[in-house]
């Protein structure tokens, strides 16, 4: 296992990924339309850091051919199980900077909640290699609406337990890093779409179990204790059921 794989080892988190809200359908539709996925024949997508297949499944539902790249065995295993029997998907064990995929083979390379765990400069160079001429690259995340009362309360709980808590690269505007690579990519196309999902407190807590960060490493006793304190507070201070708001945000660029 490489240093990157060890640092981003999601083995303990994989079974909880189904509790994460998936990307908003209209946002994915807008991306597919923009990159030509609805009009080009034999349109091929590389889903980098495919995890348990959340984005992969949405792309398959839209008729695209997907090569899902995921280094973690547990995550990839869930993804293979969830997409079993679909002839349009191929799963590959590799990471986003050394994908092992053929050069110039893809119309679109997508990073669903994975661009932030990579060296982004190296990932962009690898993406440029993978793409056909004038192909597209997208990176996307679901961001919690921090003005949502439930999310706001949850954030207060986390910060009270972990004062140094920071949301990291995944919350940043990706324009700066993309503009730094204008020799590789051009014409930033940005999409964001708000949506709300119903949740029970157990579903919401399980979504947090899917999160890997430095503040509560579930592989350690200390991390488990910190997380136990957080979820105990959440169970006491959040309602049993609620609607909760997210925003799908995506940045897309075209190969130079």
C-alpha cells in the first residue's frame, strides 16, 4: 500500500457511503450536456476515485460507458457489487495520479469528491494524458449548507469538541488551481445546484461515519472516543428526523 493509499484508506468508512446524499440529478444532467455525453457516440468517462460507485451509478443511468478507478479494496468491492451486471462499467484498482489507463482514451474525466485527496497538479497532468483532444475534466462535491439550522448546529457541536476543525480543500473554490494550469485546460464551466434530502438522525450520523479526516481517525482509540462524543451530542441536540440542505458544486474545464 502506497503512502497515499494509507493516508486515504477508507476501509473503515466504505460501508457507510450509501448514507451520503448523492449529487443532485439536474447538476449531473447539466454536466453531461456540457461535455457532450448526450450527443457523442461511444462516449467514455473515467470516474477517478469512484469509491463505492455513487457518481458511477449516476453516469451509468445516463447511458455513459464508465471506467471506475478506485484504489481502496473495500470501497471498490462495494462499487462492483452495486454495479454488478451492467456491461457499461469497468472497475480498475489504481489511484488518480497513476491511473494505469490508456492515453487519449476518454471524452470526460470526472472526480466525484476525490480531487481534494490527491496532489491536484499531478492529477491534472494525468487527466490531460487520459483525455482525447478537446475532452473535458470535472471535479465536484456535495457541500453542506452551513446556513441550514441542522448543519449549523452540527458544526457548532463538532467545533466545540474539536476547536481546530477545518473543512479542508473540498470546500475551496477550485478556480485558482485550474487557472494555474491554463497550459493544460481552458474555459471553466461552473455549476451549482441546491437540494434537500430527508434524514433520520441515524442516517445523518452514519453519513458522518463515512468521513475520514485527521480530527477523528476511527482507526485509533482516541479518534473513536472523539467521534463518540460528537455523535452523543448530536443525538441529544438534533431532532429525530429532519430535512437537510446540500449544494452540488462542480467545476469543468476542457483540454487544451
